[in-house]
C-alpha cells in the first residue's frame, strides 16, 4: 500500500480553500426593483402596475440573459398573468431588465407580495415586490367611473356654495320682503355643465 503515499501527499497538499475560492469567484447577483413596488391597483378597472426589475452583478453592472421568475400568491389578494397563471418566466434584456407583462389584479382587496427570483451562471438572487388591490369608492370613485376629474367636481361644489351664499345675502339685504329672495333683473346666472374630463393626479 506504499504506492498510495504519493497520491495522498498530492491530495493533502491542495489547499482546502481552493474550491471555496472558485465558488466565490462567480459573480454575485442583485435584484433592483425599478417599478411596481408599493403600487395600488384598481380592481374596478382590473389594471395593475407591471413590475420591472433589473438584475445586476456585484459591480452593479446589468446582467443580460438572466432567467427571472415572477410568482404571485396562490390565494387571497393577488392576481394572474396571461392565461390565468400565477407565475411568469422572462429573460433579462441587454440592460438587465425584466418586465412582468400581463399582470391583472383579482377582486380580493388587500396587500400582497410578488416574489422574484433571478438566476445566471449558477448564481441566484431573490426579491419581493409589494402591491395592494383596492376598490376605489366615494366621490373619487364616482368621478373616475363617470370620466370626470376630481378637480372639476371640487370646482363645481365651490361655485355652487358661493352661489348659495350670494343668494342668501341678497335675500337678507334687499327689503326683507317675500320677493327679496328672487334674482334681480339683469343678474347673470352661471351654469356649469361637466364635460368629458380626464382622470389623473391633481397638478
């Protein structure tokens, strides 16, 4: 068995850290959430903010061709991708970005998380994107459904209140008679008719 001694000597002489160093030499992955985190999806319109992520290496350089999987919760608040699937697999572009196209929220209100997994060259990274499904209600919801902006609704309410106050003042300071509450001849009457406003954030 003495012929095994040189072989054992060679194996023992190899540093144990060589294998670990080879593994550490592989570039590590990072997932950067570009869009979609914290988004509120309107379940009335069945529209959602599509998540966009970017895969980078340890030097913050984009990684093209990385495999990315977006996974939605199987129950409760959440949504589906095309074909009713709860997961979507895409490949990052030349900028290292991947977009979860075709996301549609379900009818369940509440917050949920989209789990993201990226892999490339034997390395894996994970991230979580939080979104919320909400049912828009009240004046804002009615205005949105009618195609009237919330700003226009506020203008109509303010003008109406001013007109009511002016009528009360005229009735109080014009003779006090029964006819004091009527509109004087020649006074102009403003009528506001809401048109096809657009829905958007106030400027």
